[in-house]
C-alpha cells in the first residue's frame, strides 16, 4: 500500500477521534476509536497520537472509563498504555496497575513490568498487598528470582498465594537449594502448606537429590493431613527416584489406591534414571499385566535404558504392538539407539519404514554409518536427504566429517568440504574443528592448516587438533611451532595439547625436543596429569632414554592400564623381556586389569627376548584368564615370536589358520623371520601374498631383495630392483644394489 495514502487514512481516523471528543460523545465511543487509531498506526505515528493526548489533557484532569482502560491494555503494549495515560493526565488506581501487571505477566514483557513497578513505587502504592502480590507474580513468572525475592522480602503481609508464587518460581527457575531453604523458613514460621505448595516443594527436593530431605518432606505431608492425590503421589515417586531411592518410590507407588499411566511412567523413568534396566523392564511387564496401555513417554524411557540390541528390538516390537510405530519422535529415538548399540543395519530398517522424517532422523542415520560403517553410506544418506529437500545443519556435517575421517579418503574429504562451503557453515567453530581433524586423518595437514589459518575464532580444541595432526602425520616440528603460536596468542594449553606434543617428539625421536616439552609441561603444572605422564613414558622410550621413562614411571603415585602398557612396551622395545613380564605381574597384583594393548606389549617383549614358551603361555592365557579376544595384532606378534626363534613352519601355519585376514604387519613379521634365517622359498611365498595386499609397499621388495643378496641370488635381486623401478616405488632397494 502507498505510504502517503495509508498515513492519510490513518490521520483521518485520528481527526474523527478529536471531533468526537469536541462533541462530547460517549466515552466508550471515543475509547474504541482511539483503540482503532492505535491499532492501525502502530509505532509509525505514535508521536501524533501522543500529541493528541497532550491536546486533550489541557485544562482540568481527564477522566476515562474502566472499559476504555481495559480495551487499551488489551490492544497495546503496557508501556505504551502507561505513557498515553500519563500524558492525558489520568491518575492510575490500583485496579489499573493490576491490569497492567497482568498484561506484562501474560506477555512476559519484563521491561514493561519493571516500568509499571517503578511507577507504583513513585505514586505511593507500594504498600498495597494486592499490588505487591501482582508485582511478585510478574517477576516470578518471568523467571527473575532476585527481583522477586526483593519484593517478597519487603512484603509486610504474606498470604498463601505469595508463598505459593515464590515457591513455584524457585521450583521452576531457581536454585533448588535456595528454594528449599525458603521452605524451611516457611516451615519455621508455622505457615501451613497446601497441596499446590507441596507440589513445588517436592519438585525442588527432587532437583536437590537429598534423600534425607525428601523423607522429611514426605513426613511433613503426612502430618499436614492434606489429601495426597495421584498428581502429588506421582511427584513424590519422581522425588524419591531422583534422590536415588527406588525402594521409597515403590512404597509410594504401592500405597496409591489408583494408578494411572503417569504413575507407571514415573516409576519406569525412575528406574531408568538410576540405571536399572532390569527393574524398568519388570515394571513395564507389570504395567501390561494390569492392562495399562503404554504411551509415548513409556517407550521413550525404555528406549533410553536399552543396553543391548536384544532389549531394543523387544521394545521396538512393543511399540509396533501398541500402534505407535508411526510416531516420528519415537522412531527417531529407536534409530538413534540402534546406532548407539552399534547396529546401523537395524537403524536403517526402521529409518526406511518411516513415513515422516525430520532433520534429527536424517542426522541419526548419517551418524550411524559414520560411527559403525559402511562409512560411504553416510555420504549416500546425505545425498538422499538433499534430494528430499532437507537442509543440512552443523550436526549433519559433523557426522559426515567423522565418516570421511574414518574413510581416510582425501577425495571424499574435499567433496564434503565443498558442500560445507556451499552451505556457508565453514566458519562454524565445531565444523571447522571437524574439518581439520578429517584432513589430518586423511594425511593432509596442508588442507587442515588452510582451514586453521582461515578461522577467525579458535578454541583450544582447534589448536589441539592442529598439533595432533602434525604429531600424527608430520612435519613434526610444525607441532612445536603451532604450540609456540598458541602461547603467543595467550591460549592456555591443556592435557590434550601436551599429549599431542609428546607424540610429535616420540615420532621425531628427538630427546632434546622431548626434554624441552617436559619443561613446558612442568611450567604449566600438568606433570601430575596421568595422561601426560603416560605420554612422557612412551616419548622417552621412543627417544632412546629408557632411564627417563623408568624415572617418570617410578615417580607416579597413580597408575592405570595405559601406564603399565607404556612401560611394558618400553622394556620390551629395549630387549628387557623379563623386566617387562615383571611389570605385567606387578600390574595384575595392583588390581589393574590388562587389555588387548597390554598383551601386544607382553608378546612383543617375549619375541624380542626369545621367550618362546612364556610367549605361548601368555597368548593362551589372554583369552582364558582375562577374556581378551586375540586380534590380528596379537597373531602378528605370535608369528614374530615363532619366526624369530626359528620355528618358521609353525609361524606359517599360524598365518594360514588365523581367523582374521592377515595384514601387512603379519606378512612383515613372517618375511622378517625368513630374512633372519635365510629361508628363500618361504620368503617368496610370503612376499607374493604381501604384494597382493599392498602392491605399493616398497618394504616388501627391499626385504626380498636383501634375502636374495644374502643367498647370493644376484639375478633375482636385480629383478626385484627392476620391478621396483617399473612400479615407481620411492625406495630404491638395498644399498648393495646401487
């Protein structure tokens, strides 16, 4: 609409208002035309209206009807009404102030509420008990407890309604501890609570989580003689559950003459809250036996307490049986929980059957593939999501970044990066950190650094991600430079920062750098952190100083499985196999349970020291005594143990019979044994399998060429050298061939 025409029409309405006033028309007609004027004008012409108000208020005080004031309050913002009435010389009374405060409360207009409150104080109405209660109500319902409490403290008379308001506000918005202290004041003052007040008190006690206080409140309710209905009983159950006592929750539950679905849901949610899945499912079973129909809340509690695929599938079957499988929120929760239980396949089955999906559902499915694989499926679901018109958000891209990091494919990583740029989310802190991590996992610190350098805002996670990227992929000195830049910009390092630096020094095998980092750790007071100390042990061992590693280990008051693993690996690395085994037994004696990494270190120590019988016993013991399932790393260590000791036939038999597919390390251990003992035939068979697995790994060809040279098979060695040249492998073979 043309602004001039619109404004002209508006001012004509305003002129009508003035004419009516001059002709002394009825007050109500004047009021409603004034309202019409305000409604049409909005903020653009309030100046004209206020000027009109001033013109009308000249001379004697203006009187205005109650209906006109009510209409103004209903149609306009409270602060505008207050201003308009002031300009017209209308003296506000207590009912008008209460109406204004009710409007402020209803619209949650705290700014206007404060103005009205100030006006009340200025005009001398602050002692009015009803006005004080209205002001208290406004602050309470707007969640401003400090101001509410100030008003409450100044009230000379406090009725039940005032106590109810302040208690409810603390229950909803405030500190449970402060609210409960207020209840104690009320109790000490002899104020008799009603059922509504006890609802707030019970809610605060639930948030407080103090069982003794919960019992005291329950006893107060029992002594008060009030009727404990289903609503209050359900809240008492919730209170006891949050205080960790399902025993008392059951007592309240069993005492209820009638139980509704909320009662059952509260009990099931309480069991879930306390981590008792068995109790939650037992309650669900009893609920069904009593022909109580479960609802959305029931199943949400059960889904959250599922710890196994079997349990989750049972819950999902019950959801279908209850006819709730079409509920999008429930289905999304089921998809998410299948993901958490490690079954992307089951999650996809539920996902495909959903008729309605939202962004949360899509993200849950992408996350499932990103975590558990197949990782490329995450990219496929993302493309399907876009085809169906859904816009990705930061969570979507965070999941995709994790998928690409697990894929370690630079091509897919750059594709996802391009999608993030298209969505204009590359500046989002979490997304940028995820991009750096993804590129580092794809061995491209160059791409990661480009992302890092473009970031306008960085968190300590950003710096740590870049440091760890260089620590893993190199160049290792860049990790030190990033750390120096981090300190220059005043960013405080944490334990993760230093573990990354320790890893960089370990991979660089620089003892000088190691001691420099150790000095920085002491300066930052992180030397007592167990993660940092574990990193120090590994770093010193890899930098050639077993003595420094042992010193750090011996100074530690607290040790965990990682500590012992680091020390066992260090001792084994330097050929101190028996000392490594002593550390293993010390670990067991202190109650620290070994894991798979422990046995890799133990078996490796046995291998480097020639302790074949001991190594075989530990390999057998790891699954029998410690329930550690042998993985491919353990089998590779066993092959190395047998091969080094000259049991080449047995070593080859282990490889042929291993349940897992052999990896490069497995074939490398066997080929290394062939080189040590000069077994050319087995070396040729092993090299053939290894090159099929890793055709571009130069180490295979170099080892085989050495074996041929040692056996004086010059032509075969030259053939291997030529093959390396034809395949453009970087390493050019043994020195003897150059």
